[in-house]
């Protein structure tokens, strides 16, 4: 969640400084953080509140990555 919260400022800084590499670095870090979290925690747990919260967080990461890639002019596949 902390990394996702950094997205608006990262985009603003990259635009202000004409430095798209900052957004690229942010997206790489976010993808790495998500990958580590995905491997460490189970998403489909019995507790409905926990399950829904984890799925919402995963969707937020997906949306952020798709939006960031779009700003860079890169398409993102819907599934692999």
C-alpha cells in the first residue's frame, strides 16, 4: 500500500523533471514488491474480509501498473 501511495507524486515528479525513467523505476519496484507479496501471502483465504482486501490491493497494483505503462506509451496484456 505504501508503494501504491507514492504513485501520484512519482508521476508528478517525472513530468515536472522531464524524467520518464523515474516512472519506469517506480513501476519496476512496484512489480517487484507485488511479486514478493504475492509469493509470501495467500490471497484466497477463508476469511472473507481478508480475502477481499487482498484482492482489492492486487487490483490496485494492476491498475497502477497499467496506468503507468500507458503514460509511457507501453501496452499491457490483460493476461499472460
